[in-house]
């Protein structure tokens, strides 16, 4: 449903009234879809099994939602059982303000459900750290927590990242998902708008390289109204090329709810992945909205499969699930991707679902722990 809305929105000029009507319709659609996802059949805790290989590792999972509500890390493991191997776990760096003079008693729990602003919520990092520390050693070994509670327009953002690492040593593996350009989100955030040209972003990626972190970056490849060439693609490439030692995962391959793939999308991805200047960049194919684009029809699914086969070490699967209530809702993205999985060679599928994740995060963790030890040792009297 939202895919059709996005297509209508991006392809047709509309009046202010039509724009408002569309947004209201989109909000209602999100409520319905969220309800359907969490009430899906088969929503029971998975029974323990003797599965030796998990279905997937999840490179993109939000434990909390836009009002910092969600499930506990312990409940996450009750939900997934042994079906998931490892997970990059994070909150959401933004808090949706409940402005009574805008929403009244209508409680907004999603950014499309209120005209009130979003603001950066730094305490989310402490919440994620404490959730991680509540786990057993065996569960901790399956989680890669991520730092998200920083403002990417702030030159002090890199200081926040370092401060969190030294406050909770032994916990975090990376940063993100954090956003630069994201359809309706960017314009709702209080304060200065994030930009790919902001030197604060350079300082963040310099810290990522110095420490050895993994960075998950959400940056829409284009605006909701397409031009001849995606609006943000070239600036993103310039940023990534300037930081060759930073391990970066480009979330959703630049797609979004209202940013559908342009005709040249796969060609642009292939161009980037074939260029040695971007060997440090991975792409995740998380989010059920993205999955719907990928498997839109047989020809599209085959074209994506061809790209993954050409670059089998560069893609990671993620659910992009937000505070799920059951297995069916959590695993929806993986289920939607079935036509893609069927088109991949077994080795490529294994790399996309599991092995690329392990390579990226296994390389990061020792570097981050070593940096923490060096910093803490230097601070000792």
C-alpha cells in the first residue's frame, strides 16, 4: 500500500490540500500496517531446536521506537530463539515530541503521526548499554550494540561517541543507524538540518576509522521528487571516498518509503561497488519497504540477484524491525525476500544472510576493545 502511495507522491504534482490529504492517508496506512505486522499469524515464541545454522544474522534491528518504547533485550532472545544468529542492536536516536498543543490527547508513537518536532535523544545509548549488560554471556556473544544518540550536525558528536565507549567499555561495536537525508524525518528535526557537506560528519567518520567502529548510515539516495540524477548520490560518494579507513554500511541502499529506486539505481550501485575507492563500504538490504521494491516483479528480482552475485561480499541482510511483538512481525522482511533468496546461489545467499555480517563485525570488535584499553590505561593515575 505505502509503495503505491510513494509512487503517486513522487510522480504527480499536487496542491497543498492534496499533499495534506496524502500525508493523512499515509499515516492511517502506517497504523493499519503496523497492526497487521504485529498481529500476524504464527506470532509465537520459537521452540528451541537443534538448528546448527541460524536463518540469518540481523544487521539492522531497532530495540526501541520513536518514543523510546520497545522490548527488552532478554525478550528479544525469547522471541527469536535460535533462528537468528547475531544482531546489530540499537535504538532510534530521535524522540518524537508529544506536544499537547499539537496532538492533544492523541499519543504519537511514530514520526508520521504528529507535526511536532523530533529531537536527538542521547540517553538511548545508556538504555542500549544496560540492556546488553543484562544478558547472559552466551547472549552477549550474539549482540553487537550500536551508538546512536548523537547529533550528526554537531562538531562535538565524535566526543559523544568516545565518551559512550569509555563509559561502557566492552559493549559497543559501532555507531548507527544515524540519518543524514531521510524523507520526512530530516525536516522535522529540531535545529540545524544534517548535510553530507557538514564537517561534523567528517569528524564522525574520522572517529569511526580511528577507533575501528562500524558505521550504519541512512542517507536517501534522492529526494521524494526525482531529478535526472539522484540528488544525494554524488555528495555521498565524495564523503565516502574521503574516509577510506572507515567501515561504513549504507542502509537500505539509499531507498526509503517515498524514495523508490530510479531506473538507474542498480547501475549506480554497481558503479560504486566496482570502484576501489569504496571497498570499505557495504550495503544493507534491510526494511520490508525495500524488500517490496526488490521483489516487485520477476525481472526486478532477477536484476537484483545478478547484482548480488556480482558483488557477493558487499551486501548484508537486516530486518529493520522496530520493537517487534512477535516472530512473524520481526521476520517479515526476510519472508518478503523469498523470491530473491530463490534466485541466489547458495554461497551468495549465505554471505548475504550471515557471513558478510560476521566478517564486518568480527573485524571491528577487537579494534574497538583495543582502543578502549589504550584510552583507559592512559587515563589511569
